């Protein structure tokens, strides 16, 4: 287990050659702490909170030789508006169990805000890839409100590997103590706002940690500080029963945190939110879903409609066979109807671009129908985007769209230059 702490830099240290009259927007959000503390609906209508948390999740990948890099993440959070923040990282690896868990906890210097950020799947790390995209995931039973529900075992074990240290650190934050275990004393009135975030595998871990805090009575005092959970490119973590329980069970002060304040962002054709695929078992999302669609012309939209209809047609025989065994003809009709509606949507939205909240459950980003999407379609789409001639081919899924940079760029509010806040 690795447990490391760093102190973030000051604003002066990050721009020693820039005069006060420089036109750069630095820090990016001078009032960031107040924005995070403000008690308002999520997501932040100004777009500041999702942009900050997407950037935090993206830079949590910093590191080398399978080690995290808290100095880089702490520096980026200072640039965004958390000057001289405290940053602590917890990391655990057990290769034989596919555990590659890393979590950052960032605290502002006045100890009013804490951000818990789980690192996602490292591209070069086969262990975390196996954890994320295991095509035959083992399930574990967890108890919520006296009932047991199945969750993805790989995701759960990665959360559980570092949870005890994270809870201890959150306890310190709630009391107004520093994340630095060697620093004594309190400051201010204690923690006012907690956010949880992550991308990819980190997003799944963020969702499971949120479920843990909200449903465990012993963590209720921490859950009361939870303002929002923002995930980016999140795979599904459990079955329909778990999703239903998360949507229907109230949290602290009778607020429905996991229904109203867990925000899932999906960039265009990102393959990961459709995982695990349906042949390995039923999975379902919970929380609010925001989907970004790139601008497509009428021709591209028509090709997309044809491609998605063809893929749905190829999976229909296996659906019919499975339905004949289960005798669930009503469920088949629902799936076919929802598939047609999803295929028609690109035609209706041709020319449009941007984020849209998906409010109809039947139109949520669908679970992948077959393993072919993971093994064939997504890799082809990834390589197609590298060539000008094939860049606009309308593949249903894409690994390239899963990149954290897409989420950072698409969520940046108008007028925000970058996470560095600089001009050339």
C-alpha cells in the first residue's frame, strides 16, 4: 500500500514571469471554493463544477512505472483555483486479484472542500484493463438496506482495497483537520462540501464509493457533506435491482443523492459506458445521464442509422433464442422498440452538437448487445479515426471517444482557455 502526501504550490510559484496585467485567466476559477461549497442543484448550470472534476479525473492518470504522481494533480488543481491544496494519494496493487487501485483526495487550504478522485484504467496497464473489461466478470453480493445486490467484483475489490484509508482521511476532513497526518489542529468549521469523481474504471469506483457512503449508516456524517458525484465514461457496476435500489432509496435529509446528484457524462460513441456486454448478464445504470453528440451532417446521420440498424438486426436472432428459453416475449418487444428509437435519433438530431440530458430510461446509453462490439467494432473505430478517409465512418462504439481529453474539452465553459489558464 502506498500512502503519499504533497502540498500544492501557490499561485505566485506557478506564474513567476507573468505581470498582474497579463490577460491570462489565472487561476482559471478564482472563486472555485465558493462555487463548490454553494448549495445548489447539480450539475452546476455554469458548467464550472463538471469541467473542474473532468480535469481532475483526467490528470489523475499522471505517473510513471505504475506509480501515481500527486505533484502533477495538485499543481493542476492549483491552476484551476485550489491554491496550496493538500493532496493525498492511496494506491494498492494485487496483480493476481486484478487490483490496481489508486485514489486521490484533494483538500483546499481552508479545509472547506474535499474532492475524492479515483484514477481510471491506465492504457499501458494490463491489470487495470482486465479489471475494467473482463468479459466474464465475477459478481459479489453487497447488502443495502437489509437486502443483497450483485456488483462487479473487480470494481468492488478496487474500491475496497483503499477504502479504509480514504475513510480515515475523510474523517479528518470532516473535523476540519489537514489531510497531512503529521499536521495537528483544526481550521474553520470543518468540511462543507465533498465531491467524488473519476473516469473509466475510476468512474465505476466513484459510483460504488458513493453507494457505500449513502447506504452505510456509519458513514452518514460523511454522506451529509456529499454535494455531487461526477463520472466520465463510466461502465455499469451492477444489475437492474441494484440500480433500482439506488434510484429509490433516499440518502441523508431524505435527498435522493444517487438519483439526482450522481451525474454520468458520456462522450459521443464511447464504448466503455456500454460495458459489461449483455451476454455476460444484465447490467443497468443509475443517476442522471448526459450525452455529448458531435455534429453530423444528414449523410453521416443516415449512415449511422443504417449501421446501427444492421447491428441490431444481427443481434436479433440471439435475442429471439434467449427469449424462447426465458419466455420473456414482452422484454424482447421492449428491447426491439428501444433499439429502433435509438437508431432513429441520429436522423432527428442531424446537425446538432453538444450535451443533452437523457431523461427517458428507455433511451439511456444501451448495454452492449454482443461481444463483437468490444472485440471488433470499437477497435476498428479507433483505427478509423486515425485516417482522414475513414474518420467519419459511423461506428456504433469507439475506444477513441473514451479518452479523458474529450471530456475535458467538451465540458469547458465558453471563454475558458484551458486548464492552465494561460495565453501564449
